[in-house]
């Protein structure tokens, strides 16, 4: 009877751990989405201000230097958010829950069960 209680407890603990892990994953995914929105807005602001500066200086069109500067701005603005996204994806990988194997437990304790 004790083994049965132990197995049921393992399954219930697994279900609780699974729900907790899913909640953590959802929070991390929500944070990634929020960070993406912030990153997009920052990039748009940086590009708009740089284009305004180029326009004020009389640089119009798609000159090589303008494109290079704008590309560098995109990369610099996005870099911290891309790194944070990678960290969050690693956290998601670590939230996996190991499923209990009741049959292995029973087989390893067959002598105790048969008693």
C-alpha cells in the first residue's frame, strides 16, 4: 500500500511541477514578446532620428554611408535584446520536468511489493 501511495504522490508532484514549469515558460515567452516590442520601438526611434540628422545635413537617398550607419544602429540597438532573448530561451530549456516512470519504480521494488 505504501508503494501505491508513493507512486500516486509522484504522479501528483509531477503534474504540479508540469503546471509550474508551463507557467514559467509562459512568463518567459511573455517577457520575450515584450522585449521584442521594446526593441522594435527603440530601433524605429534610432533610425528615425538618424535619418532626420542625415536629412538635416543634406544627405538624401540611399548612400552607402547612410545605410552603413543605419545598419550599425539596428545591430547596436538590437544586441542587448537579442542576448536577453537567448538567455530567456535557455531558461525555457531548463524548465523541463522529468516524468516519473511508475513501471520502473514498481519493477525495482517488486520484492517489497510482493513481500
